C-alpha cells in the first residue's frame, strides 16, 4: 500500500477522536494517482454499503466525483412524503448526502433536501448548516428558502441567510467573507433587520436565477419530475 493510501486510511477511517474534525480535509484524494483513487473509492463505497453514518465517507465520495456512489447516496435520503422523524433526527446526514450528490452529478433535485431541512428544522445550528449547504445551489428557490431565516431570532442564522442570498446571486464571491449586510443584520434590532432585508431584496431584484424545474429540464430532459421521482 502506498504512503498516500496509508495517509488516506488514517484520515478517513481512524475513529473521529483521533482526527481533529475541524482540520479534516479531502485534499489527500487530490494528490492520488488513478489507481490510488480507484482503491480509495472502493474503500469508501464499501463503508457506505455497510451503513456508516460517518460524514467523511460521503465527503470523500463527493471529492472523488464517484458516479458509482450515486445509487447509494440516493438510498440514504428520505422520501419527500416521509414524516419528520428522519428529517429532524438526521439533518446533517441529509445535508451532507445531498451536497455530495450535487457535487457528483449536478442533479438540481438535490436542492430539495437542504431546502426542506431549512424549512423544517428548529435548531439554529442545523439552520446554519442548511444555509451554508444552499450556497451550492444557485436557484431562485434558494432565495425563497433563506429569506424567512433573515428574521430568525438567532443572529447567526440571520447572518448566514443573508450571506447565502448574496453568494448565490454573485454579489459576494468570497464565501469566507462576511459582507456588510450580514454583519448589520446580527444587531438585536428588528427594525435594522427589515432595513437589511429591503436592501438585499433591492440588490438582487434584477438578478435572474434559474428555477430548479428549469435546471431539471436541462439536466434530465424531463419536466414534472419531483425529487421523489429522482431519489427513490
């Protein structure tokens, strides 16, 4: 086994306690040659088929753009008509899986999952994760999803909602930067929130983003297919 594969196994398969998750990175996969990437993909797919809930497996498959992982990832997602149990208990799992599908296949239907989490969740940290994930989806529905969160009682939720709206519209191109409206909406003053929301709405008014249905038509050559038809 090569040194790179040994490093990969430590990063992806050592118990999380041995890996500082804040410094977890998939960069090792970018350093691999074709045969190493194939072996890494095999190991990650095997872990996925065994039912691991470790997000590192999903993130690794996304980095590898593993087409073989698509059926597995789709099976990990709840059906749209499912009750709130899975959506509420495993939101991080849903978000990671949907983002991975988007990275691999660019299927617009993946948007449905972080969007639904953003609408159903009550935990501020889950809402923040959903906002961050939605920055991968430059659709008009993304704005519709995050706009109500600009009035959330938790200031960081408001901040991330504004950041997402500005990022997907191209008004802020540095995801790590916090633009002025996102800073101001963190104030404990609902009147300021409304001023910021009006400012953001005005800034994005003339920016046309495609809808999810438009992108699905282009991606699949179909119309009228909801996410449940794409992700059984």
